[in-house]
């Protein structure tokens, strides 16, 4: 039994390396097509590595456990992270299962130490959870970027609306202007414009914007614009008031983060800096005490 697990781990890793080599290596037809394209003067196409990898992940996703409630939450997190492709959830499930299998294979092989069943199962569980943690991290980073870019969007919206543009045209123009500096929010505004062109009501398009991003500031902006459109009040004045409110909230968040800094610095100070200071300051005195007191105690 002690030799069976390393043997299985070696076979699994060997099969995994062989499968990766088969996926990443271009086929003969692909090489022929690339050479014919070079002779015809056509631009060289990228190798079909991504397509082969996507197909492999889709095949792995078929064996992954799936539940409707989990798939709904996962789809929402993928949208918040910016992955809106209809195949994104299938690819993510394949990635999660593939990482779990790779972790199990590495823990089963003697490459990382003495193999054991419990260690392999624990590594497989950690590998299964790591993609979800990475996805949540990506979603939070994207929401933070959108939250930081919202102040510039509001300023440009105020200028555009006061210059005579309608709200729909202002959203379109602001999205085009911010495509290079704030691509995440620009893409979301482009989707809003596409929904408006398709005939969807402005209130529904703004609610979809808030739901896709999951940013609370965008939710309050969408609610304000919907109420302004419903009651017929001045859009420019409402945007200006909301911009001032948003800047006040940003200042309060900065003050809150600054107030938390002292508490967060306690743990690095206690566990990293204070021990080094004690060793440097008290260490020589402690060595001297030991050298003086131990002979006296023996006598």
C-alpha cells in the first residue's frame, strides 16, 4: 500500500504531462495552413492553443459537480469580475476541477515529500477552492477600479449635460472618452448604450448596470437617475449634488482607512519588528547575565 500511492501519482503526472503536450502542440494541418498563409501573403494567425485549452476545460467541466444555486452565484461573480461570455462558467468549472486534479497528482507523487492519501485529498480540496478565491479577488479589484473612476465619470456627465446633451448621449460620450483611462467603467457604459439602442427602458438599463458591477456607488447613481427621470427634475443639478455627495463619501472612506492603519500595524509590529528589537537590545545583556550567573549558580 505504501508503494501504490507513489506509483499512482507518477502515472497521473505522466498522463497529465502527455495530455498537456498533446493539447499545446500544433497539429499537422495547422502547420500546413500557417505555411500556406505565409506563401499567400496572409497575416499569420495565432496558434490554436487557446481553443484547444478551452475544449479541454469544457470536457473537464462535464465531470464537475454542479448545483443550480451555486451556478447562479458563480455566474454573478463572473459577471462582477468582467467575464460575461456564455461559456465563462463552463470554463471556470473546468479550471477548478483541473487545478484540483493537478494538486492531487502533485501531492500523490514523491516530488513534494512523502505521499499520503490525506495530504493528497487535502491538496485537492485546496486546489478546488483556489480558483474561487482568485475569482473573488478579481471581482473586488474590478469593483475598486470602477469605484475610483466614478468621480471622473460624474464630472464629465455634469459637463456634458450642462453643455446640452441628453442623458443617453452623455453616457455614450463619457464612455468613449474614458475608454483609455477607465476601461472597466467605459465597457459597462457601452453595454448600457447598447441596451438603450435595443429598446430597453432606461431604468432597466441602469438597474442592470448596478447589478452587473455590484458597486454600491453605482447603485445609488442608478437610483438617483431613475428618480430624476421619473419626477422630471433637472438632471444636471442632480448629478452635481450626487457628485458632491460621492466626494464626501470618498473622503470619509479615506479617513476610515487612515484610522484603521494604527490597528492594522499592531500585528506586524508585535510579530515582526518587536522580536528583532528585543534580540538586538536585550540579547547582549542576556548573554552577559548567562555568562556571569551560571558559574555563580554552579558554585
